[in-house]
């Protein structure tokens, strides 16, 4: 058994919520950044290089705070699952989808993830699929339908449906990762495993990039270096580190609701930095998807207790 991590000082609620908004802003802005990176490097290598930067930065942080230790055997499945499903498949599929789909649309489809978590958690974790969550799923599906409305999609682009399908598959992969995280019997803290998840994710995405894209061809410019540093540090390693602090200081529901600002910031930052435009269908989809997730995330005040999980 791994030793318990040393307790860290909690932030005040105001400071923790402010930091949470900073995290949401950094993750929202990462979508137009990832889109811009694709003009310098191929999609899979874009993910791999970003993860290597994040691994190096987080490794330095872990060494500085004395938390760079091998994960216990009991937590190895957690390391593999997050590295494969989230840092690997989710990141690669969304990067491929960004080739065909605007950054704003990508973040909206990707953040339907919690809507897929609800039925998966009901099937595999015994969590109640309440009427409130069913309404949330319906709202999200309506938002998704508006997003792929025939009047809103440029059908002249032959890859647009492929791009949306890749991002939707990425959202499902992330949902599976979240459900497995809930079922896993943790020995270490999530932060203690993060470096190893990033390291394995870096190795796996690099291998995939070699297989499907060959040797990397990168057009290195100062702009590309800035984009890569932002993606690897601010929106990955430092954001995860900050989120670990926030999770110790705020209730889980507050954190989940605060992260709903990510797609909002993603859409707005895509409009500002990339000049993307959004019609009423996209705005309505944003409201339905974010509103549905918020409805499904807020805990019930009354009603029947959830079914007991079959996994203990």
C-alpha cells in the first residue's frame, strides 16, 4: 500500500472558485490553440508533442514537491485506462476531428461527455438513471441534433461528418474513462498517478503517430513554440495540478458545474482568436448541451436512493 499523500492547505472558497474559473478558461482556450497547432504539425504528432511537454513539466513539479514515486500495482489499471482512453484516444480523435471541424463545434461535441456518463454509470456502476438525468440527456441530444442540423453544416465539405463522428467517439471514450475512474479502488491520490498517466500517454500517442503518420514533419516557428508551450504547460500539466488543489477545496458538484464554463470559453475564444462565426443553431446547441449537463450534475434533493453498486 502506498503511503497517504501529505495533506495540503485548502484554499478559501473564493480563491478556489477563482482558480477553477482560471482552469476552465485555460481549457476553453486550448481548443483554438490545438486547432492552430495543426497548421504546423500533423494531428497525432500534435497530441504527442503536447503530452511530452506536459510530462516534462509535471515531472519537474513532482520532483519539486517530492511526489515522484512509482505507482502501486493496485493503481496500474487506473494509469493504463486514463492514458489509453482519455490522454490517448480522446486527445487523438479530437485532434483528427479538428482537421475537419471548427474549434468551437469541436468543444461542444466533446463536452457531451457527461451525457454519455449517465447511462454508462447506470449500466456498470449501479448509479440511478433518474428522471432528472433523463431530461438532461434529452436536452443534450437536442443540442447535438441542432449542432448537426442540415442548415448549420457545410455539406460541401466531405470530411465534416467524419470529423463530427470522430469527436463524438472521443466523447464516449472519455465517458468510459470517467465511469472506470468511479469504479476503481484507489490506493494513491489522482495527482500521484498523473505523471505516469502522462508518460504512458506520451509513449502511446508517439507510437500511434509513427505508425499512421510516419516521422514527424514540424514547421517550427516562434508562434508554434508558444502554442506548444501553452498546450503542454498551462492547459495540461499546470491545469491538472491546479485542479487537484481545487478538488481539495470545493465540493465535487461545484467543481463539475464550474467546468461547464469550458465549452462556453471554448466557443468565445474560437470566435475571438480564429474568427469563427456561429449561427443561432450553434448558440441554441450550446445552451441545451451546457444546460443539460448542469441539470444532470446538480444532485437531487429528494427521491428514491440510487441502486447499490454491484461492484465493491
